[in-house]
């Protein structure tokens, strides 16, 4: 059974470290084997597009499925369905800030256990096991503070534990600061006393009221708490090092930042070579001010508490100025570029030559919104982002602008996202993109110009309008049945639907991607109708073969075949409590069935011609049937002797209950409305 457990507490108390320890524990590894997946959310994942992109990224990571969505609920439902099919899985959702970030990951996954780390326990679902992570115990804090240090006086250690508030992040910074100075020959006790003096002025214990506590979820108070340690650590950096470190505050949260990109920034701001950049990054790592990973030419990441401090030090003007410097520096390495079409805004440079995806954020932070819009809506940028990160990436770029120009462009990408999953050969994906966007007034001039560029040849071009070219109102066209579609039903959560066809099959569809997720076979003739249980977990279908079949929605298997009618079954209805169902037939009878056992519990007669439709009242007490004999029969389910009969001119084909025991009946001569008086 899936269980949600959370580690909650302020930033820097060690929730992520504890989570890593849990995942590495031998009992956890034995229980879940290799099926442990860590997904870092972060504060910057805000808005529908960003959350949907994060869910899609997690889906690819966990299952390899590349289906894309622009709605986080639909993306979460798709992930949940995939998790339903997997054995025991541990899903770690690290650094969750908002309810909208968490909810998509809680869908489905009957054998999936979730471990959540958050600073906001109120966003957790009811029934979650909550573990509050607070300051360390004195023994734990002492172990972190004194790790690999020469012996320190007990009084100094006790004082340091008090002024750090036994906060894991600050303890680690203090430990590294002392260790770094001791490595150069400084006396450990004297160094610890100097740091104690600094922290005593600004640390968590530096409050007028000794009983007061710091709210370390408040960025202002966190910044003040780490200020002394960071400032003391940066004094050990070479000249200009503290300013270079502060400039790292412009980068995205929870992203691995390429060291070569940092080198470009620092070369522009201080003239540092890449070698000196790497040396400075190594110095910062030794002081625990960042994490350095040598893979992929080197990347760094910042703890969000430290990143908050750096951004506060830069200030609004400094953030804009430094982002602008980075944009200018990167632009200088790119060739000039002209718009594909005269009506398109000028992107100025060939930004699509970049291999990392931080550009749009930096353009917006540098107050260059018009340029950001020009780049995000350039077909060449769309192609590059599509191939690098999938269709949610260019869609998310456009939604960041939220301008009258960008909104319809994002919508057009969302309409065709289901066709933009990875394909072979890879370059064919751009052909699909062009074909699907060619009817959009903004994209069409760019696509036409692109196709006339000799560099782009050969390419696929649409010679005639696509038969399913989407109108603005059309969301998706579902194809696959080889015969007429007779019936469809939409799931209660709106994420999927089922269709029945004369080709003898029932198909289940994902609403957003438009893909067929299952094909149910078993009927030996056309399927006339498909209905769904109120909770959406099972289906019932009836066909010309005289049978009714019940289907489990998750597995797609037939759980029961109801036989007894001697002719075509024309209609089926499921009771509101899902425990029984009713069917009608050309054999002039109505049958009631127990859903669990699949047995017929009653056969109702009285009609003298084909019974075309059956409807069950919302309270489950009354049953209405309409027939080609021109009558509608209303019968009490609990007392078969109570029957009301109404007559009309000509055959009756359908019936449906409304509120207050009102009944609508459709026939050859028109629509009839009745009210049952009881």
C-alpha cells in the first residue's frame, strides 16, 4: 500500500541529507531494490507549465515514457497510471514548497511509497506520517562541529553550539571555516574563538530575548544567521573572490550550473581564466559554500539558503546588472542572426546554438523581456529546445512571458504536444513540428522561410492542408478505430475516456496526448455502448453478440461476461453504488445483474418490442426503460410490483433521469418529459 511520509522543517536542518541516508539504508535498499527515485522540486518550479514539465521529467526518469503534457494534473495522472503497473517503488520528492507542486505526484501508484521533504507541512495530504526535523541534539551538533578538527575546549564548543542554534547548515560552515584556517597553520582554539565572536553578534542565538526562536523559513532571518559564517569564509578567498561568489546568486535553484558558463561570467566581470575559475570553485567547495561535481566538464550547485543570501547581497539592481552581463557575455560568443520572417521580432543572436537552458530566465531577470519574447517565439529556438528537453521546454519558455503575443503561441504548441515525443530519425521531429504549426499565422511565415533556406534541405513540407488541422476550439482528434464509433464516456477526473465501435473493440484514450492506452477485445460483433462506474475503476460494454462484458480499467482485462439475453443487447446502465447494473435487449426483456458475481438477479418483462434504453435514477431506487413499442416503464427496483407506464406516439429510443424524479424520453416523434409522483 502506498504511504506518504514527510520530513518537514526549516531550510538547512538536514532534511535532504536525512533522505539520502534513508535511501542508502540497507533495509530500504532491500525492500525497494533499485526502484528508488529522487525528484528535486525546488521553489522556482511555479505555475502550471513548470510543474507539468517537472512531472514529465520525473516520468521519463522513472519509467522512460516520453509522453508530454501541459497540464500538471493530467501529467500526474499519467505518471500514476504508469506507477500502478510497477512493483514496489520509493519516490522521494525533495524540497516541495507548494501544494500544486506535490499533488500531481500523489496520483495512482498503488505500490508506490512517497517520501517528501518540505518546509510547509500544511501542504501534505491527510493521513501522512509527519516527522519534524529540528535543530540537532547536542551530541549530533558536536559531532558535526568538531569533525576532523583538533581538540577544542569544552567551553568553546558549548558556546559555538549555542550561537549556531545547533543548525546543521551553520555547523557545517563553521566546521569548514575552522578546518580551512587550521590547514594553513592557524591555532584551532584561537580560530574557533574568533568565529565565536562573529557568530555571537549575528547568529541564531543573537537575540535580545534568550527564549525567542528564529524562524529559519524566513529568508531575511536565514540570511542574517549565515551572514557571519559566509563573510568569515569569504575572507579566505583570493582578492575579488567574495564578489565572484556573490555573482553566483543569479543562477537557477536546484540546477547544475556548468563551470564553463561560470567562467564566461567571471571572465567578463573580473577577467578570470577558466583555470582560475575552476580553482576558485574548488576553494568555495572546501569551505562548503557550494557543491562541485567534476562530471560533464564540471558543474556546481548551491544550497538554497546560501543562494538566498547571495541574491539578497546582490539586490534588485545587482541581479539585473549581473544577469545582463551574463547575457552580453554569452551573446558575444554567438553569431549574429536575423529573423526568419520580416514580421518576426529580431533575436539579434543565434541563441539556439546554446546547449544549456538558462537563457530565458536570464533575459527576463536582465529586464530584456522583448528580446526574451523574440527568442522564445523563434522557430529555431523552438526546434532546439524541443530536441534538448521535449515539448514542455519551449512551451514553458513562452508561458514565462504571459503576454498577448506569447499566449497563443504557447497554446498552439500545447495543441500538438502529443505528437512531439522523441522519434527516429531524430531530425524527423522538426518535420512533424513544422507540419503541425504550419496553419498558425505566426509560425507559418517562419516555416515557409525555413523551408526555402538551402541549409535546411532536404525537409518535409505539407502540400495540402492536414485533414485534422486543429481549429482553435479543437483540443485533440483520436484515431484508431476501423469502424464507426457508437459510444463514448469520459472519466470522472477528466484525464481519460473510453470509446466503443462497430469494429468490435473498446479503446481507452489519454485525453491530453490523444494516445490509445489500451484496446479491449472480446466481443464478437459491434459494440453498441460503453458505460463507466461512478468511481471510474471499471467499465461495462454491450454488443450485438448478446453479451455484456465488465472490464477492469487499470489492467484492461475482462472480469466477467454476462450472458442470458437471447438477442442483441441494446443498452446498459450502472447503479450509483456500483453494486449492480441493468441491461436491455432486442429480446424485449430487461435484466438486473450483480456486479461481483456476474449473475442475473432479476428478469423484467412487459415490453412487447425491442427495449432500446435503460436509465437508473440518481437514488438507485427507480428504473426506467423505453421501447420501440411506444411505452416507457418506470419500475421500483426494491419492489418489482410497483410499475408506472407511459405511452407515446411511435417508437421510443432513449431515456435519462434528471433531478427531482424527472425523466426525459426521446422517440421518433419528439422528446417527452415526465415527472414521477411518489
